[in-house]
């Protein structure tokens, strides 16, 4: 994965996390505000009922209710204030996280302080009642229960990391431990055990946070991959349309004609056909260049695009360029611009002169083409030099050869995707397989020898294509 892709992924992930965290924070704070309002109203109603039944009751219960209401109001105000601020202002995720810490720690401390404050007030105004309720109401269990509920409730809403969820527990644990020691809520062994194991109240909430963030990251990765796959597929479709626009249109009339069949391994590939029909004065001359670049897919297609531009330059400067000169130009281009990237190519350049009834060729490590004459005899057009880009220009010898090609003859060329097709046992079709089709088969009504060869490749091959395949037929009609 490139640095650019990683940066884009991280940025989008953080943006999604911020949006999700902000939304869930508002829900959490809103629910806490609602529950706090109900709590205050409930405590107020209980206070009214106590006052109405004050006969026989000491001042302790009424004072305890008033303290509970008074201790609930700061938390309500704090949650409401931060809810309105986050709702109206754009805070970063880190800033909202700090607000969460403040809310949990401050309200947690208020909850922990509620018991000691109530106990001290009860001792002052009603000592006897305080002695009766202290063992029941003022225990470390109540303190830890309040911490657990505050933390667990926050973890049920907030999409934070488990490590982030533990941080507010630390100051609350210290305060709880201090109060436990000061007020002696239990014997010393119990206090020691509670002090050691009380942080475990954060475990359920931390597990929820861990599971939620892990699930979110997995789903987010799948969503991004699906979207990027769709984008890449669309881009490849557009690239294939542009790439295939480089391929020539078949020529179906005149004294020399050609057609081809192209089957890329992927949506775009590294096989290419260049054609240029040139009027030599005494008749048309067809120049064809068949190229097979090393590799597959996008990298090979980009190389093909560059080689196509080089061929356009060569034939633009000199329309009557011969196959040997074409090979020399392509070799120099590949050697000086692409060989440093370990990019090479095989190629077959053809020059069919309908008037002279000849075909001249130069082949750079390309599989042999076949010339099938009107009587059915087959001749090979063998390779005449090494692959393109492997050596410097002065060491590259572009040998050019020629043979007769008259009316009724057909020349079939192909890339190694045809010969290297493998059957279920791993055996390749090989050059002999292509030659066998031409010797014993018949051209298809639609597509001619190209379609016949490609049909044999598809029949022989087991599974999807493992290489780009291009088959070309050049022929001179009898009439």
C-alpha cells in the first residue's frame, strides 16, 4: 500500500471516527441529561413526600434528600453545558474525548463525595440516625457501583478505544481508594483487596469499547475496499476503452486485408497491434507491428501506450519505414527509456506489398508467424533478432527477411498467450498446436483464422486466461 493510499485511508477513517464519536457523544450526554432530570424530579417528589410525613421523622432523612438533590444538580448543569457546546461548535475528536474525561471524572467524584458528605451532615444534625444508616448506606460497594455504572453507561454509547476508556477510571479509583481508607469501609484486608481489584469495574466497559472499535474498523476497511474496487473497476473500464482505441480498425477491402482477435488477461494488457496503410505509388503497402510487452495489466498497458507513440513518430516521419528500421527504433526507445525498469518486449514487424506480392519481416524474439499459402502449405516466419531493449543500438542487429505472398495466401501471427495456454494437466498448447490448427482446421465464417486459433486456445486452456492473447490474420484475397 503506497503512502498516499495510507494517508487517504487514515484521513477518511479519522473523519468517520470523529463524526461517529460526536454523534454518539451527543446521544450519551442527552440521555444522561434526561436521566438526571428524572432523578432530580424523583428526589424532589420524595422530598415533598418526606416533608408531608415529617411527623415522627428526624431531620436526617430530609437533609439527606436535600443533599442528594444538591449533588445531582452540578452534574446536570455540567452535562447540559457541554452538550450545548459540542452541539453548536466544531470540536475535534481529541477535544470531545477530553470533555468526556472531564464529565466522567467530575461527576464520578461528585457521586463518590455524596456518601461522605451526607454522612458528615447526618452526624451533625441527627447523630443517632447516622449511626443506624451508616453500615447500610455508606459502603465501598455503593462507591464502586457508581463508578461501574458511570463508566459502563459511557462505553455503551461512545465509540472510543479500550485504552481511552480506561483513562478516566484511574483518578476515580484513586479517589475511591482514599475514601475507603479514610472512612474505613471494611476491615484492612477487605480494603486492600478492594483497592487492588476495584479497577476491574472498568473491564466490562473496556470489552465493549474494544469490540465496537474493532468491528467498526473491519467494516470501514471493507467499505473502503469495496468503494475503491468500484472506482478502480470504473477507471479500468475507461482505461480499456482508451487503450483499445489505440488498436487499428480491421481492413476488409482492397488487395491486402487484415483482422484480429484480442483477449486481455485482465481488462487491459500488454499486447498491441499497430497498423499503417501506405500508398507506395504503384500500390498499397500494409505495415503491421505486433508487440508483446513483459508483464500484464496496467503497467504493461502503460508501456504499450508509450510504444504506440514511438511507432506513430516513426511512421509519421517516414511512412515507408521498413521492418528492420522499425525494430531498431523500438529497441533504442525501450533500451534507453524502459529497460532500467526491467521492461522488455517481443515484436514482429511486417511489411506486405500487394503489388510486389511479398512480405518482409523482422522479428525480435517473437513466436514464429505462419504463412499459409493458397494450396495449404505452411511456412514459418522465424525470429530474426533478440528481444527489444536487451542491448544497446550498436549491438542490436535488426535482420530483415522476406518471402512471397500472393492472392489466397494468409499470414497468421500471435502472441505467446496463445502458445502458453495450459490444459488441466499443465501442458502447453505450444507453437505446434497453433500450426496444427492451420494445417488441419478451417477458418471461421466470422473472424477467419483469428477466430479459429482463438477458439482452439479457449478449448485447450483450463481455467481463465493466464496471459494476454492477440491473434492477427493478414491475407490477400483471390479476387
